RNA sequence: GGGCGUUUAGCUCAGUUGGUAGAGCGCCUCCCUUACAAGGAGGAUGUCGGGAGUUCGAGCCUCUCAACGCCCACCA
């Protein structure tokens, strides 16, 4: 080949240079653009939109790689494939970032006002949207950027408003005063799943509440004494004999003198603490329920900043103090009044804000909620009946458990960045209207709250396709989407909501398969996080090892069970080495092709036994690769291809080609391999393919057809014969190693056995086992000073006068016999067992018999050889 | 308290309907044989966490115990 480009191929794969060049090539040629008007069957994936605040991390790299593999595979399989990219506006996270920036200038958002703040945040978001998507490009992502969306863009806003208004009109959204998780730092309510519980060492204080009208007291236990000013009752279990007589009576809250009733409620656990519980409906979700059951009012004693209020009359010194400060002061007073009975250590779970880790304050507050139970019904149904499948399936159970115990979703957030709630209040009468637009801006003001970020991401699969315009081309072509790829950490946050909303508003599941992969962890199994400093930056890995190398490594680590993936820098050497192997094998092939175009057409007449063998192996691999991708066993695909390309094509076929080559087959197997590898390693395969002088119907490999099983290339018989040849060659190499025969010194052999086969492959043996002369000889008379190999009943005799120690050779052969005999014994044990012969499947019995026969042959061959030696 | 996962070679992990163990890295020996030392040839290494059961046969199925990890719900 006189092609200059091929001559100039570097001896190591220069990943970054080539990857950037190839990605540009795809972009310039608009290879990723999906055509909504195409006649092809659609395949679509929407990206889990990364936060605008984010930078690319390994989780994205894995998630993105898998989506890209599926997209590229289906594109090559003839689907109209769309991978739709986009970003999430990430309400709290983004607002936090911008507020921090303002704080550096000594300002708060209140100083500049809502309008200005939102404007600044938009600028910031616009800036970062492209940053994160550009980073995704470094992954080789074949997503259609012309369709990139943002959860706060016009289309999404329209969808969000419509969904909100519709749900409201159906009575599935309501506003009300309930206990919510309040983050005193974010100054907003957050949902239950945004609250993360951490175990903390705390104290359990037992406080004596004196009875009214009689002697004695009831001792309650609490972890939060400062809330006692908001107590409205003391509750005991109705079956608790200790307190039987006190039910219905009254007691007095210490430090205040306020009288409260002693009530009975099943909720109270007799065995915990003192068995008596103070009820503070305004600051505890369980107490709130108890309070409601008993018609008790709520007294709010902590405000939205986490400061004490409403105790000013009795204890003005507490007013306005932080809740923890107030706790200390309250305890001191209780001690002084001698009502603090006992203090014990107590490990308990404390709710933290997912975004800022501030301790959550359960607070009575007016918020918007989605009534989930009626919506969950269909979402449960469609997973149960298999319309939506989780892979691996165990996540279905997880999903169903959550959905079946679902609680209402608090969707309002007291933030400025997000979809403002489309509820409007009359400035004078306070009358509320929920509508797509403000009915009369002069007289109505809009609700100041915004929606939970997950409200808009819950609509992602259809809002990005043009919904509510169900006539849009994209909606008609690409919705519902096919596969959703994500980590298990957002099944509740996101997947469940998309299913729920999708079914409610589009009447079909938004996707048919949810492919859940594991999470990326560091080498010690710890979650990667910036604060721990244990992150591995994908961009750095790409720079150092190459994108395809990273993709291959990540892919190979994906197990079918979706186990978490422990990563270290070194693991990427695996992918890099493989990329380099592909590069160099291709370089060799390209350099050795003298033909091109039509001259490289396969002609079965020219197939040698080796050609048939490799074509047969390739064919099997093609079948397995297709099956495994279809079944989301993507890690398996990586290892099948690694094994085939390296251990079959490179180690054997290319080596054999140095002796006797069939250019057409050599090129064909390479081209097919490149296609098979393309979804995982798109750049290197595209580059090499473009250098190949084969006939091309497309300008890009990524546009060609993915290989499919071809019955014409079934050559099982030749395949088995070649396995024998390889066995023989390995045996000879083995022998050389055992007797320390240097590679430089050639050996001669005599073959006694399958002359028909071995005569065909003499050149292979000569070259690969470094043999000088081959003779065929029945019942060879050579005896002493020989070493032996055997493959089946074929004997290979290696006269090695003076080079070998006879005793050592006997020992060597005996070892082999021992191995075979061990196996033979276990096989015989089985065959002598009547129950095995009767109850095992026929094929298994047959196999066992056949194997026994094989082993017996081997043993007798070897024994014969030994007898000649001794 | 409920659920899930993990336990296999020194390390990291595969092992798809049960037929007696594999890869990468690491280790040992030899080799720069004109695609590749990010390479080639050969080699060593496992009572598959413990115990019991089902079966002709168990890494795989059932039960149980242990250790580690995750999720959900929480006792104020």
C-alpha cells in the first residue's frame, strides 16, 4: 500500500489528536442529526439532563458512554436513532452558586431583587449550559445538539404550566398547611426524598410534667426540649397500664404553667423512653398526625430562620434565639426547676438538607403538594405488567415498594430560580386563580414560589419532544422514547416521576426499558466527591489515556447485575492498551494490503482452513455481540470483542497471515471487527476504517451497517481442526520452554497421525513453533532422546539428542497422564453411577462418554511414548 | 424494623437456564522474532465466606449463620 497516510501511522495510537479530528469530522458532516421524517424505525434516548452547575464527572462518563453505545448500535442497525441532550436548571443548586457569588460582593439576593437575580442567574446558566455539553462531546457523544433542551426553556415552561394547571383542575395538586422539611439555610421547603437522614449522637431528656389538680407528675422523654413551648398534649399508649388512670387528665408544661391534656394514642411506643410523649404538632410530623387525630391546635415556636418565637410572654429572654441556643437555656431552666429527671445518650437520625447538609427543621407551613396516590396507580400497573422493564429487574421491586407507599410530594420551593407557580392571587380579595396566564396583571399577583426542579425534569421525555403539541414531528416520531439509562440513585427522584407524569399526560409509558447501571466509586469503594478529594476527572483521563480507552474500560466494568464500579487511574491502562493493540494490528494489515476496492471481495474458493476458522469465529462473535447488546449485557460485549480481536485475530490469524495471507479475509475480518467495536470505541474505529482501502457505500463507519450473523460463514469443522493445530503448536512451544531450548535453535519433528490435516498446516507449524523440518512417519522408530507431544491420536515426535534429559521427559509425560487420569476418574465415577446415566440428559451423558474416550486415547498415546523412552 | 446487594487466584472482578472454575493487573522464566515492550511465548496460584439441604451432579437452587455495604421507614 503506497498510501502516505498509512505509512505515516504512528507506532502508538495518538488518541487525542485522532479523537478530536474524528469528532470534528462527524460534526461537520452532521452525522448525529436525527431525521423526524425518516421512514426508519425510531430509537430514542433522552439524556438524564446534567445540572447546569455541574462539571463532567465519571458518573456522566459512564452514563453517557452507555447511552452512546446504545444509540450508535441502533443507528448502525438501521434505526432512526436520536439521543437528545440537554441540561437541568437545578433550582436550589444553581441558586446557591449564584448567591455565593453575590455574597463575595457582599450582597444578598434580596439586595438586588428578584427580577435582577433571575436575570443574573440566567446569564450564568446560559454560560454553563454549553460548558457541560461541550464536555460531553469529549466523550464522543453522538447526541443531536440541534435538539438540545433546557428544563427552564420556553417549551419546558409551557409544558410545566400546562401540567400544573391540569393537575390542579383534576384536584391532584393542592395547597395547604402541613409539616414540611424546612431548610433554614436554603430558606425553603424541600421534599421528603431531598431529606437525608444521618445518625447523630444525641441526648434523650426526661422531663417531669406535674399533674394538674393532684399530686404526682408524668415524665416524658424528648430529644428536642426547646419545642416544649409548643406542646399541646402528652400522649400515652392506650394499653399502657402505667398511665391508664392518667388518660383524660391534665398536666402542666413546666416553665410555662400552661395546661395540656393527657391523651391516648396507638402511635406511642410503650417501651421507648418513659412511654409518655409530648405532642408538638407544629414541629414534628408524627405529632402533627396525632394532633390532627385528636383535634388539637398547633403552636409554632420556631420560625423559618430556626429561631424561637412565641414564647416571649413567659420567657422573653428566649425570643429570637437560635434553636440550639434556646435548647441549652431551656435545659438550664428545667434543671433549676428540678424537673429534668434523667439524661441518657441516644443515637438518632437527624434530617439533613440534601443540597447544603443543614439540619432540617420540620415546620408547619403552607405549601403546594401533588397528590401522588391516584397518579401512582398507573405507574405501578405499567411496571407490573411489563410495559416498562427495569434492567436489572431487581430494581422493579425497589421502585414498586416506594410507589406503593408513596406520600404526597411537596413541590413548592421558596426560591427565585425555577418555574414560578402559575397561581395568581387577587391583590385585594386574595382570591386564587390557577391558570396558564395571569388573568389580569394589574389586579392579580403571581405566587412567589417556584416548583421543585424534579417537577420539570419529570416531564423530560415528552416536553423535549414538543409536548403539549402532540402533532410535532419529533413527538410523533420519537415519543415514547425507547431506553432510559441512569444510575439507581435517581430512581425515586426522577424515573418514578417521569413514569407517573408520562402516563398521566401522554397515556403511554415514556420509555419501555430503564437500564440501571452501578455508581462509580473510588478504589476503596467510597463515593467520589469533591470534598473527599477522591474524584477521578474524566477529562484528565481522556487527556492521558484517550476517550476510547476510557469508554472501553468503563464499559468492560459494567456487569449485568449493575454492581458499583471501583475505579483507579490504572484501570484505564486496560482500555489504552487495547486501543493501541487495535491500532497496531490495523497498521500491520493496512501496510500489507496490496489490493483495494473490488479486488478485496471475498471469494469462498480462496478460503484456506485458517480463513474458514477465523470467519467462523467472527461469525460466532457477531451473534454474541448482537445478543448481548440487545440484553443490556454491555460489559460482556466488551470482553467478547477484546478476546476475539486480541486472542484470535491478532495472536493467531494475523500471525498466520505472515505465512500465507488472504488479503480479502484479513481486511474483511478487520472491517467487521471495527464495526463491532465502533459503538464502544467510536473514534479509533472510524479513523482506521477511513484509512482502509475497502469498498465503501458510506463516508463514515458510524453510518454503515452493524454486522449480523451470516450462515454462509459457518465452518465448525475447520474451526475444530484449527483448534487442534493450535494445541499442537502450543505443545511444541511448551516443550521448548520446559527444556530451555532457545528460540534461536530450530527443531525437527516427525508427525505420526492425521496426515491429511497436518500436511495442510506445515508452514504454520514451522513458523509458529520454530520448526525446521517436518516429516510424516507411521510408527516412528525413534525412541530415546525424543520428546513428545500429542494431540488426540496424533503424535508429534521431537528428536532432541543431547538436548534433553530422558528422565525429565518421562516425568513431564507422567505429569500429563496424572492430570488426565484425575479427570478420567471423575468421569468414570459418573458413568458408573446408574442414576447419572439414567437421569442426566442424554447429551450430557454422551458428552461425558466422548470425553472419556478422548482422554483414554491421549493416555494411551502418551503411555506408548513413555514406553519408548524407557 | 423492612428490603436489596456483596463475600470466587495476592489485588480488582467476570462466571446468562446446575455438568466440576476465568479475565485484567501483579508475580516467575524466556524474548526488542521487521504491527505493537502500551508487546510476544510459556508458567505458578483458588477446600468459589461457614454450615446444612435438594440433586446422579451445586460457585450457581433452598435454608441457616457470619462479615461488609447500600436503600427505605423510623422510637419521641
